[in-house]
């Protein structure tokens, strides 16, 4: 009996010593991460992760994303990079940019016959996201191309301009994928012009840093091992979008991120989803920021804004 007690105490002390070890211990962190993302292109890369864990994934309207930063309820937020940078600089957010996930999915579109870039000259243009980098990019490429709309009206988001595009045959709007593909299923006569293609022509850069993955400081301090695990899962989805398109499309429809599989299969490849570590593409982020520094708080993001998990 004594021998049994000694063995039990030895086992207990041994396990206790392992749990106390800080340098060589392999810690199993079973913390459940939470994620918030806008219901658009960036959410697509999360779909396979969210399908079996929906309670921890919150998909919201893009124009409410700022509230996610202030509430600090989510460990990760996918948002326009400029939105996170501006809040960070103002001291209103401790979320750091750890990856870029979308690289431009904007399009000018209209039902007007023979619609082209010159059609916009002297006509009303409807953009979304006043005071955002998306609107700044649109104005930048038009200015560089010498295109002057008679008036610019701003709506809240791509879904709003999508609705106008469908209902008004004379409207000229900027919308985004996957909203554009969904609109074309209702109005096949819609023509579109890639803003990214125009941006490449006028800037020499193939794409612009649009939306990124932000991580809360508390995660960095207390659950850093989980950050790389999560990011690697998102990267795997992003790297294999085309090879697993059918499954991804089905998952997006199940989560109600996209209306049907036909739209999903067409729209997803046009969403320009690519996972890049933020520090590795810092120069591209800064190149985008320089187009309208006001959207980044007046300056380029500081070094403290970036966090690399790898």
C-alpha cells in the first residue's frame, strides 16, 4: 500500500513539474478563438474553418466593422487595412496587422450599352465607402486616366451599389466581387471594368493591399501559439482556392455567404484572395497607403502596427 502511495505521489509531482515548466514544456492551449469578418470576399477564406465552428465566427456588414475593433470581443478581425491602421494610430485599437488576405476586388459596372471607361466622363458615378481606401483607389485611377464624372454619390457598401446597378439601367457604379457576379445573374447585360487593371496601368503595381487579418494584443500575449495555427489554416484555404473551388463554393453557400453555387464558382476566383504575411508585403501596404494617407491616420503605419507570427 505504501509503495502504491509513493508511486502516486511521484506521478503527481512529476506531472505538476511538467505543468510548471516554462522553457521546454509543450503546452496544449485549448482556448477557442473568435473571429469577425465582413460578409464579402475576405470571409470566403474563413468558410472551411467556420463551417464546423459557426458560433465562434461572426460575419457582419462591412460598414459596421469599426465597432468590432472598439468592442474587442473577437481575437481576430478581418477588415480594410486602412481602417485598422487609422484606429491603431489614434490609440483606439490594439489590434495589429498580421496578414493581408485580399488584393483588390473592385469593378466599375453598368447596364449601359457599350459601357467603357469613357462612358463615366460627365456622368454621375456611384461609389461605396466614402472616406475609405476603396473610394480613394477609385478616385485615384479615374484622376490618373483623366476621367471626370459630373458628380460622385456615395453609398454605404458594395451591396448597396449592387442594388442600384440592378434596378437602374442608366446607373454607373463601383461594386465588388462577389456582389458583381450575383448582379450579373439577374442582369446579364451588365458590363464591368476591373479597377485593379486600371490601378496596375497607372501605378505599375499589380494590385493593392485591401483587407487584412488583425490580431488582438491579448492573443499575442497569452495565446501566441494559436495565432500561427489559425493563420496557417487560412493560408491553406487561400492557397488552394482554385483546386478546391467546388467544395469551397458549397461551404460558402451553406454559411449563407454567397447566394448559390453558380455565383460562388464564378465569383470566388475574381475575389483576389491571397494570403501574405503583413511584414513581408509592408512595401505594398505602404504603396497603397500613400495614395491617400488621410485614410491611414495621416502617416504610414508604424512598425508597432505589424505582427508576424512566423
